[in-house]
C-alpha cells in the first residue's frame, strides 16, 4: 500500500498528536519537521530520524514531501498554506482554519488554484458516537429538528494564556474561548443542524487579562427553521465536559465529551456502542485530548488523497464554524442580528 510523506510545521503542543498519528498509520510517513527551535529539531531528528528545517519555506519546497501538516498558532496558518500550495503540496491544518473568514478564504482559493487538497482538523467529527448521532438525525430518527445546543463550559487559568505570546490575542488566536476551544462543538452542531441563517450573540471578557472573550453566548436560527444556542467559556470552574444536545419532534440525543449519554427516540433504539467511553475532554486540561481521533482523521485524509477523493473535512466545510463565530463577535459589537 502506498503511503504519503508528511512534513510538520510547528512543534508545539498539538504537534504531538500529529506525530503519533502519522507514525502509527500505514498510509503516512513522517519525513520532515520544521521548528524555530534548534533544540526541538535536534530532539526530533534523534527520535524520528527525519529531515529538519528552521525555515518552513525550505521545508515545503522539499520534493520528498506530499503533505504539509500545519501546527503553528492559528493566526499563522495562512502563510504556510500559501507556500505549501505554491509548492503543490496537500495541506492539513489545525483548527480553526485561520483567525478570520477573510484569511481562511485565501487558503481555500490558493489550494483550489493549485489543485491540492486542504483539510482542517476537527477530530471530534470522527468519534463513533458523534457519527451515530449524525446518522440518526440524517435518517430522520429525531423527526423534524427543532433545537440544537452546544455547551462548552470549560476552564483555563491565566497561566494558560500567559504561556505563549499568541493565545487569547486577536492576531494570534482570533479571539479566545469561542474560536479556540468552543469551535469543536460548534462545528459538530453545524454538522447536524445544517447551515445557519442568522446569529445574535454576546461576548465578554470577565476573568482573564486577554484581548479575546472568555465567555460567549449566542442564539442561532438555522436555514431549516430550527433554533440553537451556544454557551462557550474558559472561565467556568473547573470545566465541565462539553455537551451537544439535538432535539427533534420524535427524539432527542445528547452527546457529552464525544459519548452519547441520552438517546430517546420514539422509533429507534441506540445500537450498542463500540466506543462507549467518554473521549478525553480538554475541559480543564488542554493536554488531555489524546491522539485517537486525530489519528482517525489524519489516516482518512491520507487514504482519501491516495484514492483521489476529497477529504471529509475540506476547507468549505471547515470555514462554517468560523463564519458563525465571527458573526457572534460582530453581533456582540453592533448589538444587531447578523445574517450569514
Ligand atoms: N485539534 C485540537 O484539539 C487542537 C488542540 C490544541 C491546539 N490546536 C490548534 O493547533 C495550533 C497550534 O496550537 P498549539 O497549542 O500546539 O500551540 P503552541 O504554541 O504549543 O505551538 C505552536 C508552535 O508553532 C511554532 N511556530 C510558530 N511560528 C513558526 C514558524 N514560522 N516556523 C516554525 N514553527 C513556528 C511555535 O514556536 C510553537 O512551537 C493552533 O491553531 C490551535 O488552535 C488544536
């Protein structure tokens, strides 16, 4: 079986999930890494026997590389994507696509023009129970969808924001709790409920010394007529498992930390789950996420490229949660409902 050669840009905390996933997959090889830190590069060379680069431009031009995995701060996803597309490399980028819809659209266009695939990590889409929930909604097991709620009542202390120069800043993170942490569950909400017509939102910065919000709420109207709510925070002691609630006129399903905790459908029973443990939640510890779902997404991405198929999470699909979050920010600023 063929495998694709990956190069990773940025060796911070999330890069570990990429490294483990690539090393464990038969469809992926780790051939290069890029970091500004010589110490990290030397460590990686010793541990993984890979080529090392301090300059990402040079790494993406390396003919051995098929896919560039971008693990840099959120406000620095665009430039490495443009360079990778120019060098005709497929791009796998961490969430969010970028810190603004405008920057994210440039990434989508560049990859389209270069005929390379762009995918964005939203690993929670790959949990067995989320897929079961989504299929149940698509198959009509919940009847007419009425209400969808995403609750992400998480906790991060000030040290978390102070530990890097980019977290919680507008240029590096695009905001804070909604765009960095809550975006995963907002993405799942949109996957099930479909496109959003309008957003009314309010954000606050209550307990941290940061530019972005540590609390946000919103009311959504979906194109199918259903309503939804979002509550996202990094200020709520001491962090609850994130929750997705989908309600219809024939059933309700609730997912907590990637696991279905309630399934009440008039006409269907939940099948026994092969994945019935909660996935590690980042509710209070950002390092607690594990790499199981990253591996599923990265492996599926590589397999799709090898089979000439489009990725499951392409740019167009990944930008949707960013559009909603940007609309919440705008609505909070103007006090008006924002149409999408
Ligand atoms: N999918 C998830 O669950 C998940 C979890 C954590 C982070 N993330 C995302 O991953 C991205 C990175 O987050 P993180 O927590 O790993 O951040 P981090 O600060 O720990 O790591 C980022 C790394 O990028 C490096 N970097 C910056 N500019 C560079 C350049 N020009 N060349 C090479 N390296 C460069 C930094 O030195 C740092 O080591 C963010 O977009 C974040 O939203 C996703």
